[in-house]
C-alpha cells in the first residue's frame, strides 16, 4: 500500500493542484480539507502517515495542528506548506517536530 496522506489548504486551486500531483505519483490521498478543524479531525480519524498542511487556514492553523499532533502523540508526520518566510514560524515548526517545511514559492510541480 502506498503512503497515506491527508492534505489541507484553504485555497481551492492549491488543494486541487497538490491532490492531482500526488495522485499522479500514486500516493494514497485518504482525505482533504479546506480548514484546520476538518484537517485535524481527518488526522485523528484516518491516522495517515503524512499530513501536508497549509500554515494559514481558517479555524486552526497548520502550526496548531502540528502542536496537537505532537501533544497527543499521534504518529502522523506533518509537512507544512506556506508563503510565509518568517523565522519565528519556522522555529515553531521545529519546536512542534514538523517533518517538513516547504515554501510555496519553491514548490514547482513537474510531471
């Protein structure tokens, strides 16, 4: 079975593009969400291996989700995607054991 992934981004175009790209690479997208509360609920319920989360989403940010994953000892590896270059956000991501931190401006999808 391929790696199970939950994706969350409040921008529909980004969410769709990421989903299509990962599908084309045969990853197992088990859930997607447009807000942080839904994303966290999917992580708790589906226990994916990886969660790819936008940092800035309604209701709960990707950082808040990463903190909850860490505090609740969930095994899901969190990867954050963002346009933000603030060092403070990156430092928080490290504090919350984030597995990956990707700046959207550098995320070029190639087929």
